[in-house]
């Protein structure tokens, strides 16, 4: 996925199912990481941005580890907020 429209369509699909798998989560995570890498390149390897990206990566890993321990079997129920 390379465009905003592609990821937006994908996210809407995931929310429409009201569940998402680890693979779907990883797809969104990798897209966000790619965008962060683009920002780091654009802003000449800004250390605060790099630290923030590492913090996000660590937080996501902790979340995944926690969910595995809860025993969600790879599927996580999510709620769609009504506007």
C-alpha cells in the first residue's frame, strides 16, 4: 500500500468487519512505519522523530505481547465509533 487512499480503504474494510487480524494490524503498522521513515528523511534524521518512532514500535510490541497472553488467538475485536 503506497497511497493514502489505499490505506484508508483498507482501514475502512477492517473497521467494517468489526475485527482485525494480526496480519491486518501488521499491514497498517508497516504502512505507518514507512511514512515515519519518509518524515525522517525529509527532516534530515530528526532525533526526536526517530526517538518517537522507536517509542511507538516498543508500545506496539508490548500491546501485541499483552494480547497474546490474554489469548485472543490472533483476532482482536474493535469498536467503531459512531460519529
